[in-house]
């Protein structure tokens, strides 16, 4: 077992992973499905990551990120991610529909 494998089994890692999943309310940051995995945005601070270095992802999005998806699965997951981004944008701007903006 490598140091990295041991780290991923440690209480320190589990605490970070749980905090990221809680931050994202259990959802994959890419498609909105349930997230059970963590993706390192980079490995610059490996073993001493900040929570913002980690992304909560579902297994399908994690496979896609690492190029482990078949072409058909990659296409399906990419479309799912796009739909999720569009949904988030609609939710962000929906409360402002119909409101008049005033200058200060």
C-alpha cells in the first residue's frame, strides 16, 4: 500500500471528504447526482489539502474526469453535466425575473 492509499483510508481524509460532501449537500458538483467520491482539483497540496481543493463528485463524473468512461458514457455524462449547469443558472437568475433594476 502506498502512502497515498493509506492517506485515503485515514481519519484525516475521511473528515475532509465528509466536510466537502456536507458543503455540497451530498450532491455531485458536476451533475447533481449523489456524490460519494472526492476529486482533487490539483495535487499541489496533497496530504494537506484545503477543502476548496476538493470536489464532491459521483462515480460517473469522476470516471469521466480521469478518462475512464466509454465514449457513450462520456457523451451521456457530459450532457448530464451541461443540463445541471443550465439548471443552476436558471435557479440563480429565476428570483430576479420580472424585477426592474434601478440605478443607484
